[in-house]
C-alpha cells in the first residue's frame, strides 16, 4: 500500500494554506487527520502532487459560542467535538454523531472540516449538521462565503468547495428552548460507516406539540439528505406512534436509494424507515 | 515441585510479541536487500497478448523485471501435494508467473525487483500488459455446465477431481420412513491472519546456500517444495520462520510468490524481500470453504437416524493449491455422519476449477463443512418428525460404551462421552425456561432462538500410513529432539511449527513437568530447517497431539539414559531407581539421591559412565500416531432476531469441549474463543463475493466483515475430559473445535428463531438483509 510520489508542506496559517493551494489548485490536496485521504492515496485512487497539511493551523481549531451559534473550527477533531460540554448539552445529535465515527484512533485525528470536505455519503456528521441547520464558512482567494451543509453535499465525494477554497468553520445555531436532538446509527459491520444514520431535531412546546422539526439521513441514501416530507408530518400536535411511523414512511419514500452487490436499494430504504422511526421515538417521552 | 500441566501458565512468547520484539519475516533486514513487487492480473480470465517492461526496466533503481516468459524453463511449476486416490485429479500446470493466460484476479503476471519498495511499486504502473479478456466463471456449478468458459485444456468441463467414498446407501434410503433433503451453500471465506504473507531470501555464493525467511506453517514442507520447483538441492536450502503472525491454514500452501523471491535472490546474488499488502492478501492468498452440497438424511419416524448421503461441489479456484484437493474430499467426506450412529453413509465430491483465487485449508478445513451439514440436517430431521432437536441428538449420539466406534467410512473414533458433554452444556443454559420465554416473546412479535451443535471432529493429523493411503504427499509423524546441556538447561527442537498458538509455553510445561525442572530452564526451538532436522508443521490441530507426543517420548528417552547414569552414581541397578520431581533415588530410599542437574554434568564429563553408555544427554523421537484423535463437545447458541432489520444478535454462547487433558486452560480458552468467533463469522458475517466479471467485490476490510469483539456476548466455556487412549499424553487437539462447532450452532439458533415463519433454511452468511427478506416474504404471502 504505497502511494504515488507527492510533495508535502505543513501550513502554519490559513494564509499559507490558501496561498499554496492557489499555486496548483487541481494538483493539491489539503490534509488534516488524513483518515479519508491517505487510504485513497495508498490504493492509488487519489494521487495529488502536493499535500498541504493544515492539522496544526491553530486558527482553524476550537469550539466557541458566538452570537447564538456554536462555532466549530474546521480543524477540530471528532473527539473534542464529542466531548465538548456545550456541544453535548446544546447539540446532542452532533456530539453523538461525532462520538460514533470510526474508532477512538480515528476520532483523535479526524476533523469536522475534513469529513465535510471529503463528502463520503456514509459519513456521520452531515446528518447531524443538516438536522441542526448548520452552515459552513469557506475561505478562498476572493474572501469568505457561506453555504448550508445541504449545499456542501453535492454528490458522493463531490462538494460545493472550489479546488482553491478551504472550509474554515462550521456554524450551528443554538436551538430554541424546548429543543431536543438525537443521532441514531446503524453501522456497517465491516467498515463502521453508517448504513443508516438518522439525526432528528425537534422543538417541543411544554405540552408536547411540535413547532419545529428537521430530519436528516446519511448512509442509506445515495447522498445524505433532509427528509422534509417527514418534517412536515412531525409538525403539529403531540407525537403519537402512528404519526412517527407515518413520518418514517415519508422519509423512506423521499430518499434516493441505490443497490450494489452487497445490499439492495430496497433494504437500504427499509433501514432508513426503521431508523427514522426509532430516532424520532427516542426523542419523545 | 508443583505441576505446570493443567495450569494457566502465562504465554512465554507474549512479552516479545506484545512489546514489538517479535521477529517476523518482514522484520528481517539484510545488507543490500532489494524489494520485490508483483504485478497481478486485473482480469479474471484473459489471454496475455504482450507485456512491455521497457519503461519499468529503465527506471532508476529498478534492478530487474521478470515475466513468465523469462522464467519458463528456469523455474518449475507449483505442484499440489495432495492427490486423493481414485479421484482422477487433474494436476494442471501452475506457472509462478502466468505465461499465456491469466485465470483469476490476482494471478501473477510480472515481478519487479528494485532498490527500495517505493520504486518497485511505481515501476508496476509502468509495465504495459495487453490483455484479450475471456469469459470468466466463478461459480463451480456453472463452471461444470455445458458451454462454460474452460480454464485448463487438461481439465474438460473444468472438473479437477471426482471422488466417491462410503458404502451402499440405496437400500436404506429406499426403505426409510423419512428422508430429508436439503441443499446447502457454504460460502467462500477469506482467511485473514494479522500478518500477511512475506518472503525474504538470501543467497550465499560462498557456500551455494539459499536461505528463505518465510511466513509458513510448515518450513520443512516448504523446503521440500521449493527444492523441487527451483531445482536447488535440499541440503543447500534453508527455510526459517521465527515468528509467524497466524495462518489459519493460509500459510500451509507453497505460493508462486515465495518461489519468485527465492529465485531472484539467487539470480541477482542479492537479498530480496517481498511483503504482501492487505489488498493483495485478499486476492492472492488462498481462500477457504466454497461448497455446494446436496444432502439426504434417512431415518425412522420415531427418530432413529439411518444414513446420510452427500453430493458436494467444491470450488478449487483457478489452480490446485498445496493441500487444496484434500480439503473437500478426505477432510470432509469421511466424517459427514458426525457424532451419530449411522449404518450407512456416502460422499461424492466434485472439485471444480473456476476463475477465482485458489482454495485451500482454512481453520477446520473440511470438518466445519461436514459438521455444518450434519448438524443442520439433524435439526431439519427433528423438525420433519416433530421432535425436539435435543431429543433426536440424545437418541442418536454415540454412547460412551460404543467406543472405539468405526464410522461408515472406516474411521475409528478413538474415545468419547458425547452425552456427558451435552449434559454439562445443558447445566449452563435453562432450556425449558428458554422455550417458555421464546413462546411468550413470539406472541409479542419478538424472535429468539436456540441452536445446538453436538460435534465430533478428526484431528491430530495423522498416521503417516493413512496419509499415504489418502494421497497426502508427505508423512504426518512429528519429530522432537531434546538436548540437555551440561548445566542442565534444555533445548527442545520440534518439527511442529507453531505460529501463534502458544506451544513455546505448552511444550515447555510438558518438558518442565516431566524433568522436574523450572520452566525457564526449557526453550522450544522451531521454525528453522537448519536447526530442526525434519518435521511436518502445524495444522489440523496436530501440534500438541503429534508434536507434543514426540517431545514427551524424547524426554522419556532422556530420562531413561539419565536413569542408567544415576543408578551407576548411586551404585544400584537402573530398575531400582525412581525419578521424581527432578531427583533420582533408589526406590524407598530418599537420603541417597542424584539430581537431574548432577546426572547431566556427569553425562557430559563422562569420567565415570556405566559401561555401554555414551557421553552427552540428548534424545530424539519420531512419533507417528496410530490413529487420528476425535475431539468432541456440545455448543449451544442463543440468538435474537430484529424483526424490523433482520439483524441477528448472539445473546448467549455456551461451549463444552472435550479435547482430552487440558495442558494450559488459558491457552485452550483462547483457542476456543477465537475458533468460535471465526465460526460465527461464517454463520453471520463473512463471505467472499465475486461479480459476474470475476472481480472480488469484498476485497477489503471495508466490505468483508471480519467478526469483531463487540459482536459477541461473553462466551461461557467448560470441558469434559476423555483422554485419547492411543496418544501418550491423552490430548486430542483444540485448535479447530470452536470453528467447527459454532457455525451450525448459530445457524440452527437463527432457524429456530424463525421457525414460526415456516422458514426451513437460509444459506450463510445470515446477513440482516437475507433474514429480513425471508421474514418479509412470509409476511407478504400471509
């Protein structure tokens, strides 16, 4: 497992990274934890001419609260995300998703920015971030811009990032009072990636009526997706098992599923339905 | 001195292995060493039109590029070493690099040798091979069909072998009240030891000796085969395997790769190393299992089994691997009646060439397949006649007073007490309570099941006479030399070649006890053909059974010689001297004694030895067993099935094994645990999948589900002890019992959980989707 020849530079600042990236955007790849990129390189499925290591760019690392949002630096590793007290308290779905990525070694090195920039359709974080209405800040030669996480996930391994851009931070609005969220995952027994990863965020009135709901699914479908039909079903009176089941059906009906030699589209749809139902049920007393 | 045998002595090899001080083949670094990489076919079946190595050869740092053409006539073909009698085995040529045709994805096409591994790898991408792809076939029954792609000109219809064994079953089946029929698919598995394969070779022109460090379970067999293929005399070839990181059967075979490395080291007069990566391992290291079986079981309506007949189609892969032909025949067909009294039985086996990786032994090798079908058939039979599977087992299991029992194929089961193991296992589960709970849960739409496997296996391979009779091209005795140094320290040279099983510890326990000396005074030497005269290696749960017996016999010979010297020192006759706890003394007289160390030094000084006794203290033994050994036991699995997802969870697992006396309970427990999870891997998770073009879809740990610790509950183990009457230390072997027993136990449990759906049988692996679909189909029909 030997990658093709490449050069390597370690950036000390975002500025370094942007400047070097601009020199050869097509031939360069940013690397932080390397848990997605390096295996591809070793199998020679990716052969960048240059790696720009941003793992130690301190301005990209850290979690803070700012104007009603939790702001997470792109270089923050999954383990820090999963263990952060504010994230655990205010964004439980995100903490749970981060805590279920790979294994401890992966969580110690893998970063939120790396995961989103790689756009594996079975990655855990996109579902949680979509359910929590997160956006990403992107830096490029022309300055910064923002995208919703849904807009980042264009297709498997294809993102809304231009080759000369760097994902710098993720903003997750702090949910209103009465909000709850959860991430439920059915991992592939071999890879550990999500066969169905379902994140649900709801806002409940004291009596149980649902005023806001977001449902997002990763793994089961061709790309991570919001199940907006399911959300529509959820908004309204106090949730009943029947309505939860109806929402799960709606989510399964809305997704685009594809089969392969090892698992059919039909079964993926079933997993989606079951895990949406179980995730919503987990949020209701 | 307290006895070590029977106690959980910590593994002596672990300190070095855990702290990274092991010495594996890839750890060998020699001055001037070059590195090899092998270009492998991306096609399952293709004609090679041309190979252009010019660009690769021109790269700075590339030493040499070899193709099949270059080696034709210089290197022999790789033979199989198991030729089952009357099987019409087609020994098709297996070139070390393909010359005209590639026959599976992973077939070697060229080898690059370069100054460093990076250059070698880059050079592979510069070799241009022009292929003309041919239709491929990966399924053995399709390969036998008319019009199927043909792999070898010498094997029409792709049939590699056709072998039948057993007695006439027609009358019994014609008159039987009940005949149960079932077809089984035992899917292809991919063995995955922690250490992939590797070879490092060094040629010394001064002595004309070639040394090959190798990941092997049997260095002497490798030396013999390499000698024949390379035309290098055996006394100038040395094979070394210091530490080997597991094999599970996949390191028995002689592969083209190590032949190439050995050849290049001599050709270039420079050390060459090759280390397989995991992706290469998936496609180029032998696979296991891969059978279809059509099985019929005859019995009476009140539950007496009367006979079994089996027709099996075994996938041999593209070529015959070293032990490949023996696995689906001898190691399978002779024991399909399992642990049950049965007057008649027969097996018919087709071995078939396909465009897939060659198959060979994988932990259990043939016996898991046999055990799976008989244990499944007993459950299906019980279901058919409306009896409890437990009762059918009780009734048909051989009783303790029936041993030795000769089965319909002529195997003589040495000893057993099958009911005792079953009873012991039943004390560890509450069967009646489980059945009640099962019914109650079923009413709530929840599905749990329980499955039994009351297995027997044949291991401790084996008597050499039998090896010859069944076409194994080698002996199956084992050697031991016990050398006592002047200071009383002991080296034991064994021809068995442990590669992770812990015999450096268990053999030392035996020797320390027998000689009454501390375990630290004993070292076990193995895995080097220059230090150990001869041996047949480690597989088939034979190492303690055959290798241990050889050691024990050699130690006895050392003691006998020492006794004569001690008697001379004590001035009594040898027959009056007893040896206890490391001390010789006249019977009943304890104040006159000679310690083992005192006798040893006298043996070496030789100032005053009894007449006719030669100096030194050393003995060898070549132990050839008189029979196989037959471990047995009862495994019970409990499972739950998630009705929404089809996911199966093993909720409880009980294993009662009888491997004779347990030398080291901790090591035995480790073997049993590892075996069980490997067997459940086949039941629930693993399975190689090829697509229609012959590409391996499950080519990495991302897709191929190796069992993980988190999949399993605590495994509960216990033992009954029924010594083998013919083995000097009574042991029966335990390396494979878990793998053999657990697969049917778990599948039986899942089928039991699904019995309310009227589902009779599902083929392995019982993946969530397969189970869910089966339940779904029944619900849709209702």
